C-alpha cells in the first residue's frame, strides 16, 4: 500500500466531521437557527458576534435561493476568497462572475441550514443544497460543509467541502 496516497472522499468527509466536532467542543453552538435581531451597530459581546454571523449566513442562504448575486457579493470583503471543489476565486468581481454563471445554469435553489458553529469571527456551517439544472431539468441535492472567516462584518474566507459526484 502506498503511504503517500491521496485521501478518498469518505476520508475527507470524516476529517471534516472530526474537525467540526472538535471545533464545536470549544465554541458556541447555535443550534436553533433562530435569528435574534441585533438593534445596535456596535458589537459588544461574543454572543452578539455570533448572532451577527448567524444573520450573515442566513442572508447568504436567502440570497442564493432568490438568485440575488448583489446580496451574495455584498457580504464579501473586496478581496474575499471563495473556494469550492474545482474553483478558487479571489475578489468580489471574480466571485460575482461565478455566481452569475451559476444562476444562468441553475434554478430552484433551496438551502436548509442544519448547523452553525461560530467562534469569534470564524466558524463552520453545514447545509443541504438543492437545485435544478435549467438545461436538463435534472434536480440535485448535496450536503455541504463550509469553513469561513469574517473580518469587519465581511467574509474574507469561504471554503466549501462537498462531493461533486452527487
């Protein structure tokens, strides 16, 4: 057996699950996905930070579901990074082009958030993503785990982990 072999998909998913579990043991877990409205602009506590992050994540899910590329881009820092299997984008313009390309090919995007884990200005989210290919009419669904980092209320790092074969 070659000890230098690449990890297979199930090993990658297991590593992600272990990382998320370890991260959740030392972080605040927001399980109910209920957003408490933060009426102040000054963030004063860790709890407020977590609520602001949760609101940002729910805004992202809604923007994808409503095909609102402007809302998606608005949450990214000017030089934010978006990484997904087979894709690595840097900056709002590149991200916007990719998002608009997605909306040209897919419709009926639905996102179900299943878990949010935050720690100060970084965290992880798990969601189930479904959509329909406009050309073929084929519906698909995929479980997606995302690691992110926030700075000054904007996404500076967004990395998605999912199996492209599904």
